[in-house]
C-alpha cells in the first residue's frame, strides 16, 4: 500500500512538472529568446500554474466527492460555472503570453541601466553630448530593436475596447476538470471493486464457518437423533422436524450464494434453527423469539444474524441452571433491528471459533453496509447482549 501511494505521488509530481514546462514552449515559440529563468521570475507564470493546480485538487478532493458523488448535481454545476467565469476574467494563459515579453524586456532594461552607470559600451556612438535617437533627449531606454519599455507593456482594456476571449485558458480549464473527474471516478470504481471482492471473500468465509458450525456431523447427529426419538414415539412433529432440517440445509447451500436474500428467507432459517434446537433443550431453558413490524420485500445480506443466534445456544444453555434466551427482530420502513440476550455459561472449546465468527460478521458489515449499520456488543453481569441495526 505504501509503495502504491509513493508511486502515485511520483506520477503527480512528474505530470505537474510536464505541465509547468508547457508555458516555456509557448513563449519560446513566440519570440524564441525567452529564458527559463526569466519565465520563472515572472509572477504571471506562477499565477498560471497555481490556478490550474488548485482547480485540479479542488475538484478531485472536494467538489467531486462532496457534490457529484452525493448526487448534488445542481450545486456541482453551479460551482463549475462559477469557476469557469473566474477563469474567463482571470485569463491566466493570455496574461502569461502578454506579459512574458514585457517581463523579459523589463529585466533586460534593468540590466542595461546598470551598465549605463559605468558609461557607454565600446563602439557605442551614444556618448556624452551625442543626441539621443529620434531626437528624444530624455526618452526611456530602448531594446536592440529600437522599442522602448512602454512599447512592451501589456495593453490595458479601456472603456471602448473589447475584451479578448482567452480560449486556451478555457480549454485548459475544461481539460483539468475532466481529467480530475476521470481520475477520481477511476479511484472510486477501484474502491468499489475492492469492497465487492472483499465482501465476496468474507461471505465465502461466513458460509464456510456456518457450514462447519451447523451442518457438521455433530449437529446432524443430535438433530437426527432427536427426530428418531420423535419417530419411534409416533410424535406428530416428526415430519415437520425433518422438513425444517431440510430447509436449513437448502438455505445454506443454495440461497446464500446470492449477495442479498429476502428478509423472509433469513427469518425462516432462524425460525427453523430455533425449533430444531428446542428439540434438545430441557425444561430449564426458555427461548423467546419475537418479531415486530411487517416483513415485505426487504433484502439483507445472508447469514448476518445466524452467527449471533448460534452463539446464543452455545453459551446460553445449561443443564444445571435455568436460563432465558431472548431473540427479537424489529422491522421498520427503512431499518431492521436485531437483538439477542442470553446468560453466559462458559465453554472454553468454543471461544476461539466464536470470536472468529463475530470478527467475520463485523468485516462483512463494513463491506456490505458501510455507514449504514450500528453494532453494539455488551458483556455485563454474565449477560451477553447483541444489538445490530441495519439501515436499508
């Protein structure tokens, strides 16, 4: 990651150095004599460079993420039009071209003025008493072409003069804005792609963890043994128990391959799992599963709640002590709240695997519901409480 960021910084520096070298090519193309040192000494050169560098990072770091990505298109368009208007009146490129020649001549005149303090150069016929050229006795210094510094000064726009349209500055503005937008879009796409890949990997880990925890020989043996007991006693719930086990196995092997499943499917899986767990529970354990609200067409990521439901029956059940397990699901228009509370009867053999399951669930939530979930886990007074809120 550090190497990638370093490479990105190097690329930015190289591109801006190339951009800052372009004005020298334009000014040399005009007169062929502009020195790089003269250009660097010109304030209009730095105005030109800083204007477009500021525009690039202002759009990529502030305007695009805060307005465009949040679908505030009208505000983004208004700000872009305002910046374009500012560039129209600022004219950074036209100012650079108009003043680069004048700045060069001004520096040359300053150097020439310093030499004239020591007298005329050898071979110069303008010694003391010699008439100045064109009869101007007190005229301003002139360059080699006979032009004075006043001739090189940039023209001012008077009341009767029409403002020149700086098409190059406007084109550079559009290019810089488009380039920064494209780069930020690609970065955003890469982040989204990485999140999707990570979410897929975490989902696979969650599926594998759930299969190992539930659909394993130990779970199947206990469940089938309970169903066998129901069968030999001609219990009316035998067929229903077999169907519940079949539904769970079908859900974890087929439906969880999707990124999102219906909330009803997740609730059905939890209900079947709780009913099968009740087969092995004695009279000392009381299980309450309550659902409030209306289940409609809501979609959620699969197996988000099952990790916590599994932990409830691992740590909240005891053959020696009475216990109460509460599992609640509240459904609102755009919010789902899952809550489970159970006492803790420590089983050391499950601590490590349970911790891994919760960590995987947290990672899945970060990838699938970034900024759209709240998870609170508390372990107080031998009571384990989990509250998970999803904003859908």
